[in-house]
C-alpha cells in the first residue's frame, strides 16, 4: 500500500465533491463542495489549493461509467476535468465510480437528511465513497486503483 494523503474528487456538472484521506490512507472524510466554474479555472485552482493544504500525493477522480462499464454522458466531462487537473501539475488517477452518487444519496436518506438538505453535501459524500473504495481496493490488492492520466513516471507530485 502506497502511503500519502489523497483527495477524492466527484465531478458533477454544477458541483465538485471533495474528500480526503489521512497519510496512512485509512479513512476518507468529506472536505467541501466546490462550485463548478462556467468559465476559467477557479474550480481547478481551488482543488489544487486543497491538495496543497492537505499535502496530498495524488487526486483520485471518479470516472462515471454505466453499470455495464461503458462510458456515460458524464464520462467525457469527468475525464476532461481530470485532465485539466493533470495539466495543472497534479498527479491524477481515474477510478470507477459506478453508483457512488446513488450510494451517497441512500446513505444520507438513511441518516434522515431530506432531499433538499442533501444537495449541498451529496457530492462530498460521493467523493468519500470514491476515495474510500479506491484506498480499500489498493489495500486489499496491493495495486494502485484505476488508471493514471499520462504515465506514472514524470508526473509531478503536488
């Protein structure tokens, strides 16, 4: 298991959920919801600020696929955003995020949150689910989850 804190990123069209884990990569917790920038790169800058603040070694970005594993309407958007993060100098891994938002909504509903109260935090919870799944998978297999954007060698650390 690789050590080092990571950020989990759930890319949505309007909001981006952000979670982080500790340096031992044991537990993911919510951080914040970043508003998706219509223009410019304020969203990318904010995520890079969070990465710097928490001293992360990589960003784990959810790759939305259909249940059959095929790309969805959101796949290109998430990959494009992940590429923007990589182009800005971040080490980025894309991981399968099937059902993360559905799972987040179910967990919030089970905790008694109404649909209206879920909206501001559902993206953070989805990011927690994405990151926790990635670190758990790596711990059990010994293999880094998903796929790195670019090549592993030569990608700068944050």
